[in-house]
């Protein structure tokens, strides 16, 4: 995993070498194993100027005409030799790439390219991506199964080509300038430009506070800075910048899928996804929560790597309500892995919060990300450079309780009252309660969007402390885009592409890269995504059981107590206790500060009243309180 940066001018204006170096060095945590640059001209007027190490050590000033500059920080995972140095160019120097990611099927693509006559100097997937572009052009993207964000300068066509993987596992940010574009793996790279104002994006703050959304569009919390959306590509050619979608979820049309076929197919496909995600020249471990997804990954790792030492890292708590050790330890015993258990401390994590925000670049919605930070820190202390994790499994396999609401709503809308009531009853019996999100999504599936949005705002109580004028600035529509025939399909698509996974991937990338760790996500293997998305709802939700086909596929492969778990904890933390008790003095001080009172977003008096009612147990608004805290601290760190 790496950090990429670049500056491209339309004209022959010289690249600011000091700025390019500052942008690249701001990403040093993403790539501690190497630093490199290349300076280029339009139309290949001058020879490329490649630099290994600090740019300022080799180039005091950019020569005239060198209007394109690419920078790179390297985290060496595959072929750790100097042959993997970036930016990487082809033999004649006409095409250059700065690349962040892993294309897991690079061996298979490499073999295909060799049959087509291409020769390779290294064993890196970077060179495979470069050769694939030379062979297939922009169409090469559809061949990659992995996570990536890269920029290619094509001197033959005078073209900048940038792309991001299907679901946005790896980040890419950019800013248009009066004379071109700047880009980087993280927002902080673009903030190195003294010409970049650090003005907050009010629309992003609104979506975050009112709707709980983040990373759902191309906008960021910084006005003027954009992200390349998942599955999108950017082309800068002939002075024109165009962004287009290169991948989307396929048609949801499917035929009948037999249970036995589905179970066997998923078992084989999942294990192969884990196998290729283990391709590495450095130690690989895994996060282990004790849930179905992470447990399946760890047990599959053991089958793929028999006899090898495997380390897992788990977040644990003394409070049994949030502690998953009974499940994670069952996996450890059965798979014979070396377990590292981390006990996040609220006060220490709150002290770390400014540092976490610096790495994140933007606010975040819950204390679970602080626990994840503690896990990544522990993994780094264990010498791990690659961690497999279970992100994406809940979105694809309908693991969240709210999916039942969409499923039941579809049954009721289709006229199947008996089917809807049966599913509702089974869901209740299985969970011993009815999650509020189930009711919410039944309403979302059956009622007009405007009514659902108004009800949601009233139920959440946002209007009690968020400034009404600020709320009215932008739409509060909470409906999912209706691209597919059913409410459940639109719900899954929204969670994969806008409402859930993008923010989870953002935070996992920044938390892992803060410690120079590459996080890999087997559930987001392109083949698994395509397969699970196409399969019908009955394979995911049945008789009150979520992730039905995955549970069936894991019979005999993971501990039975994990496979049949009924509760859904996620990356749970004692967030309410932390906010109500442990951190209350700090939060009272924050809410009464002059800076907090001056923000346009909220009514500080009403927020303090609501916070105290929350502390007294009268309201359940912990996540909303947390958003206010991180948004304020983000303002203080980045916008002053």
C-alpha cells in the first residue's frame, strides 16, 4: 500500500517542486519504505526526470516546460526490491504510473500479458497495471480484481488517466486549479498548497449531522476538494477534465438458484478469495471480532496456510455487553492462531483523538473507529504489515437488522400479507426483539419518501438542537435511489455505494495506513461481489436468519457457536458509557466553549440540555452527540 500525489498543468507552467515534495511527504505514513518522483513535459518535448528519494536533493528548481509531476511513497508488500520503485515508467519513458493498491489477480493477468508478448522487469502488480494499460488502454480496469487508486500519465496521448477500484477501498482526492489539477491519496496532501483555503463544506456537514451520511458523494468536508467516487475514472485530455463511471452493480436479474449449488459455490469462491488476498512478501494477519465474517476469514486462512503462524488482533472489553471474547477465543482455539487482545481505554483514546482526526482528515460517526485505531496500533506493534478484515460482508449478505424491514416491505407491497407477517414474526423470534431499523425500513419501502424523511427527523430528535435554518439549507430526503425492482435491492445497493460501506472503507484505510498497515477485504473480491449481489433475497434472509447462505457454507468450517450467533454487535464499544460518564467533563467543557457556540450548525444551549438528558438516560442519542464532538474538533484542527 502506498501514497500517491501529483500536479498537472494544462499549460507549460512549471510544476512547483517544493509543493509536490510537500504533498508527497505528507503521505509518508502510507509508504515508509521509499520515496520517488518524476517530472514530465507535454508531448514528450523533454526527457522524463525520475528521482529516487527527496526531490529537493536532486532538483533545486523545475526546468522550464516540465508541467507534470508525479510523487509516490512506497509500502513494499510485493517484490520489495528496488525494481518496485515508483513512479514507474515503461522502457521509453512515454508512460508513467503512481499507484496505490493491490491487484490480487496480477499473476493471472501477468501470464496473459506474457502470452501477448509483454516482458516484465519486476514481480510487482504495479508493472502489471502499467502493462495492462499499454495493452488495453482504459478498458484494462475491468480486468482488475483488487483495490486500487492510481494515476497514469500517457505521454503518447498527452493524457492523465486516474481510476479508483469498484467499491472505493483505496482513496483518491483531487482539486481543479485555474491551470490543471492536483491529486493525492489523502486530503492532507492537497492542503499543502498555500492557495487552498480551508473552508468547510456546509453541504457535507449537513449530510453528516442531519442524515448521518459521509463519503456518499464526490464532495468532502473541505470546499473545493473532491474525491473520485468508487468505480469511477478521471481523464484529463486536451485541457478538458471528465469523470465517468467505469463500473456499477450489474443488473439484478437472476434465475432460480439451488441451495446446494449456492452453498458449494460460495464455500469455494470465498476460500479462493482469501487465498489470493494472502499473496504477500511480508507477514499477514487478521482482525478477529468473533463475528461470522472475521471468523470465516481466519478459519479460511488456516486452511490455506496450514502449519504457518497466523496472528489475529481483537478488540475486547471488560463489560460483557460489548465483549466478544467467548466467540473470538473459540475461533482461536479451533484455528490454532496466535491471538493478540486489545482493551481500548476511553480516556487514552480521547487524548489520541486529535491525532486520529489528523489521519482521518474528516470527522467520523462513532467511537468504534477509535477501537479500530487501537487494533491497528497493536497490529503494528506485532510487526504485521498486512491485515485481512471482514468489511463488506454485512452489506452483501444482508447482515444488518434494517435489511429485514426492506425485505418485509417488499413482501407486503407485492400483496403477500402472509409472507410479510411470517418474516416479521420469524425475525422477532430470532432476535427476541424488533430492531427500530426494521420498522423504519418497512416504512421506507411502503410510504412516500417525504413522509419517511420527516418521520425520521422527528424520531431522531435532531430538530431539538440542530439550527433549523441550517437544516433547511439542503434536502433531508432519506430514500434510497430506486435503480432496481425491489426495496431490498435498492437498500443493498445504497449500503454498498453510498450509505454505509464508503465511510467504513474510508476509516479503515486511514486507521490502518496511519500505522503503515495494508488492510485487505476478501468479501469485496470482485467475483464475490458479483455473485452475492445477483443471488436472490431468500439466500440471504430466511426464517429470521440473516446471512443464511454464508452460515450454511461455513458448516463444519468455523465453530458452531459462532456460526449460529443470533446477536449482531459489529465493532461494538461502550460508547454510551464513555460519553455519559468517562468523558463527560471534557464534553461539557467542549460544549460550553466559545468556538462551539459560534458554529452555525447547532443551538448550543439546546444541545447541552439534550446531552444532559442523554447522560441521565432519558435519550438515546450517543451517535449524534459523537458527530457533534468530532465535527467541532475537526473544525478546530483544520479550519482555524
